[in-house]
């Protein structure tokens, strides 16, 4: 696939899809990682004399204008980070936007309004895709975080313009692609999170590729119940008990090391004031629930992580947002930070955990994708990537 480096951009109008879907609290950005990660592409385009037209979604406004989901705070933050003005459009298509694009000089930057204010965006309406395409001479997709969505500004537009990847997209695809296609071994995958059903495909695919698969978080109780252990009030996907048993069998058949928690932190309430105890697997009392992996499990997982050449981590080991339930996730994050092996954090909650424990800069790669990195690790093709072409 071509990247922005492989095409002429000087004097061209370049429509760059970014993922500025950043967390906001009271209108203020609480984590600007996704904006900072697009700076290499934007600076490259500025330095090479392009007219830069940025487009992104924010939240899920469902095709309507939602004031709190405007991209104005993102434009302001980007302007600070670039050290130059960033014009902000109040719409994403139409005559006013066309006029603003017309006025751009080489090296200028314009951020369009939230593309999800238009019903055609998520429907991947060709009419909207054409309207986006009319604004520009070239499409650059740098929105790895939205690459699993086949929307007008991620997929549709690529059918009407020459379409190449941006530098963040290129980096994400190369790091994740190399890791999974030709992994250094031992390769350890750590899978957590709350629901088995969200992680079935990723566990399945990583069981094929990795040497060790370590399971934690809410989804581990389904595995325990499937094996006949008492789990009290712990989370459980009762429809997925067979799937869980299937994975245990698959691991045996493939000779893979598939580890489940051997001890568990339990609580009698889902709050920081709860009574907390530690029990061996199978010993969760009726009115209690599992909230974290226990100390023996943590030590075992940490040892495996430290002896790995490649570690891919997706999903927390417990309810890390609540301090007394956060030790398992923290110790896994610490082991990832300490290992000599290459560590990839698969976006979303695990990235937030690494951030919370101030370990983010010790990881080799933290993906800007949540759903996108998950689908990539499931071995699925991402529509926003497939659509890139050499036209
Ligand atoms: C994300 O935050 O994972 C991406 O921005 C995609 O957002 P979406 O799940 O609303 O499509």
C-alpha cells in the first residue's frame, strides 16, 4: 500500500481522515494522544506544501448535529500542538466549506465539522462520499482507530480519489502486521475485558499464533463456570460456556499454554468500600463476585510476560478503575513495562490502564485503535485499509 510519502502533495488539496474521537469532560479534552499521534502526517503535509483538510468523527451523534460533539476543542488543541492556526469549519460539506477550502494557501490547515453529523456518513452513502471527494485532490487515511468502519469518510471517499495511508496508519499496520505475521517467540497474548462474546474471535486467532495465552478479567469467570467451578455473582456469559470449553480443548490440541486465573480477588460489593478477600479458583462464595486476578496468578503471568520476546495485551485483568481491584491490571502493566520483549498494547481499556499507572511511555507500541486493533488481531480485513488504492 502507498503512503503519503509516495505521492506528490505540493499545492494539492488533501482530505485527511483522522480519528480525533478523544475523550471530553465538560468540553475539555482529557487525553489528546490521538491528536498528537497524527502530528507526523499533518506536519509532513504542511512542510510539503499541501492544503490540509482534516475530517474526523466524534462520539456517536447518529446523523444529527449535537453541540457537545463539535470538533472545536480538537481544532484548538491541534493548533496549540502545531504552533499555528487551524481553521475550523462549522460543517463538513457544502458551499461554505468549499469557500473555506478555496481560500487555503499551501501549508494551511482546516478541520471540518464532525462527519457523523450527516446520516450518510455511517451509511457510507456514495453521495456524501462524493461531496467529500469534491473538496480535494487526494485522500489520506490516517484514522487507524476508525479503519474498521466502512463509512463515507473512511471507505466511500477512497472510491473517488487517489487514496493512500497516512504515517500513523502506516505505523500501526506495520507494527501490528509484523507482530502477528512473523512473531518473535515466545509470543504471549494477554486477553482480558468483561465479555467472552467480545473476545471470541481474538482468542481464537491468537491461540493459533501465540505460544502463551493468559486470560483475566470478567471473561475468565465464564471459563471457570464452564469447568464446573462456583463463581458466585461474578460476570458470566451463560451462552458461551461451550465456546469457553472449546478454547480449552483447542489449546490442548495445539499444545499451547492457555492459562486461567488460579486465584481471585473477590468483593461483596462493586465499590471501593466493599469487603475484599482472596480465594483459590472454585471457592467464590455465593454472594461474592470476582473483581481481579489474585496474587499467585499475577506472579505467574508476570513471569511469563518477562520471559517473552513479544507481548500483545488487550483488556484489563479486573475492575482497575476501582483502586482495591486494580492490582492485577497494574502488575500485568508493570511486567509489560519491564520485559525485554516487544510490547504492544491493543488500545482502548488496556491503553487507559497503562496511562493510569504512568507506564504508557514504557510500552513499545500503544495502538490508537480500540475496536480497530481488536479486529486487526482477530485477523479481519479493515475496510478503511482495503479501500486504499493506487489510483
Ligand atoms: C474508537 O473510539 O474506537 C473509534 O474512534 C471508533 O469509534 P466508534 O466505535 O464510535 O465507531
